[in-house]
């Protein structure tokens, strides 16, 4: 496995993502329900930084959706 791929997998695991499958892409799942997909061939120098940003954003969006659903359930 390429060094960049190892770093993406390690970063995802540090953020509690679980590697769900690998084919042409890595597919990670988070306990909050967030899903993150990363290519196995990294194309630029900022790929790792962008991947970390996207993982954090996916977690944040999943948590916001859960909070929104809970508040709408309370109002019903």
C-alpha cells in the first residue's frame, strides 16, 4: 500500500471511521452514520489535508442531521 494511502487509513481510524470496503476507492463508515469515500490513487499534494477536512465535515453533517431529526421528533 502506498504511503499516502496508509496515512489516509490511519487518519480515518483516528477519527473512529471503520474501513468498510476497498476496490478502486476506500469506503469508510463512522458510528454517527457518516460515510467517507477516498480514492486509492492520490492525485495531488493536498489530498491528505483535503481528506481530513472532508472526514471531519462528514461527521459534523451526520451529527447535525441526527440533532435535527431529534428536534423534529420532539415537536411532533
